[in-house]
């Protein structure tokens, strides 16, 4: 899924596309036109097997509601028969049914936040509000820091691969430092080699359910265009570690994930926090003007998620000292140009991202020739790792330029605050683009919370 300029792969989506292990229909008993068509078409037969697998999981998951599910399945079989030998029709029918069954299964097994979860969410919201009175720029970070688990964790990396052509690590052959003999025995009995084969893996032992035994988090860097790292949890279950999804899906295996982060085109991080006796994965998904914080149950499937939203406004400035992009040499911006760029930022309302400006008319006058009209309404296409904030006109002398303020998804530092760029181009001209750095100091304008499904596709 593509969200805010980043690709995010959810555990649910990965689960959905795994190959089903259950057998399809018994083709020796095929009698109808539809059945013989399915048996003669391998992709259709695989869809039938996948559908049967998900249907079986759903039946096991909702024993009290089996009668209704079985009735719905019989009705679907009747509609499937209408496809006859039409392979496209059967493909659509199966795809739609698999999607529906999968959604029902997720709803049946997903964790339902209780009163304690809601209280944790409300308490954290109050901590953030209180922190705005102390150091408002980092209210969210300070509030989370007061709850972060800092003890009882042990982390270690996978062993280097003997084959340099392989870009994945190997599960360690010897017991890592600070891992007990009992934990090591459980680790080696848990078949974790398959997870290591997905990429460069690292491991963290931490108690996630408060039972006094440390559970396991595996982080696997798979790279790709988005430079992704996927995270999955395993519960300590007696003599071994059991994958988070296994209680719900016996077919789950390496490749599932609790969450993922992208190192390109995203501002995301996660930390372990503890409140009211419970441990949560606090996952932040940031963008310009807003941080969304999801409180994830680390050992369950998450559908309804306690979510805190923090919104910001910025005081934006164009610094007098600038650096050239081509060689990073410093230079001083002319006072007149600095004033013009600053005024354009203010007029565009860019510092108030919750009040975006709309451009229904050209940003710069379209010449009488009418050529290249589209280039006068917006800055144009951008680079996918940048977050476009807003486009605006800038009048320098008697010339009209189109500018775009771009950011890196709300990334913020103590020293410089927000770092952004103002890109400038003259429509209808082949002159090179110009860029100027923009700094910004933020302040919290709103803190809200809700039990949300908006981030469910992330997890």
C-alpha cells in the first residue's frame, strides 16, 4: 500500500497473499461444468485451495457463528455455478469471496481494545498536553520518554553469511551475550532460520506480556526501494517461541510482520512503552504538521488501534545563510530576495498545514500563446522521498515564479527544528531550478485521541 509517499506492507496483506497449504477440491469427484473448469486450470485450482484455507480458518475462529458462515458459503457456491466455463468470471468470483472471508477472519481474531487500553491512551494524551508547557517542541517525545522501557532488553545480530552473494544473515550458531541458557534452548528449538533468510536479521529479547519470561522481536532489513525493515514478534511459549500469528493462523510463517518502517520517504519510529502494567509498541507515523501515534498490542493482530494525533503549526523562516546544492558552498542571501521569499511563505499559509491553500487558478499569469498551460497551476512532479507541502507564486522584480515548499515528513531536530526547502522555477523557461533552505519552529496546536481503524493497514 502506498501512503503519504511511502510503501507500507501490513501483516494482514502479507497473510492474504501467502500460498495456501490446504488442498483444493478433489478433482476425481468433479462433476459440474464449474468443477471441471477449475480442475483444468491451475491458477483457478490454487484460488480454490486458498479460499478453502481461509474458510477453514474462519470456521475455527468463530464457532458460535458457524451456521451463518456456512449458509453464506452455500449461497456463494450457487452464484459461482453461474460462471460455467468462464474463467474470468470464476477468477472474479473467487477473488471477491477470498477478500470477504479474509476480512471476516481478521475481524474475528483481531484484538479488541479494552478499558485499560483506553485509559492508557487518555493518560498519554494528558502527558503530551502537560509536556507542551515544559518543552512544547518535543512534547510527544518527552511524554513517550517517561514511559519507555529501558531495562530488561537484550539485542543481538544474526551471523554473517558464508556466501557473499547472499544478502541475508544466519541465525547465530553460538549463544549471544546476556542470553540465558534456558532462552537459548528455546530459541534454537523455534525454527527461526527461515526468518533470517528474509534479509539481515537482528533479535531482541524483552518481556512483552508481563509473564516474567522474555519474548522475542525479530527485525529484518529487506532493503528495496523503500529501504524497509520488517518487525515480527514471538511469544515465549514454554520450551519455544511461537510466532504472533500462529494462534490465529496455523499456516503463518516467515514473511508476516507486526509493522514495518521505511528509511526513505518516511518519518517513522517505534519504541516500547509500559503503562498500567501493559507493554505497547508505540509506533509514530509522521508527516508535515502531524504525528500519528499508534499504541499496538505487540502479540496480537491489531485492527482497532488506540491512536493519538498531535498537530503542529510552524514559524517558518528563510535563513540569511544558505548553501549551494551543487557543491555545498555557503553564500549569503540578498536581503531583498530573503524578504520576498519570506513574505511568499507567510502569504501561502504554509506554516499552518491544517489550513491548506487551494489553487483553482493559475499561480502565474498564462501568456497569450497559451502554450504549457498546465505548468502555470503547480510546481509539477516531485521526488517521491520528499513531501510536498504547498505551491505558491513568488514575484521577484517583475517576474512571476512558482515555488514549492517540500519537507521530509515532519522530521524535526533540536538544533535546527524543521528543515525544509523552497524550490523555485520560472514557468515556460528552461532555466535551472533554484532551491533555498527553510527553517521552522513548531508548536502543538491540538492533541486528540481515538480508537481508530485508520492505521490498521499499517499493522
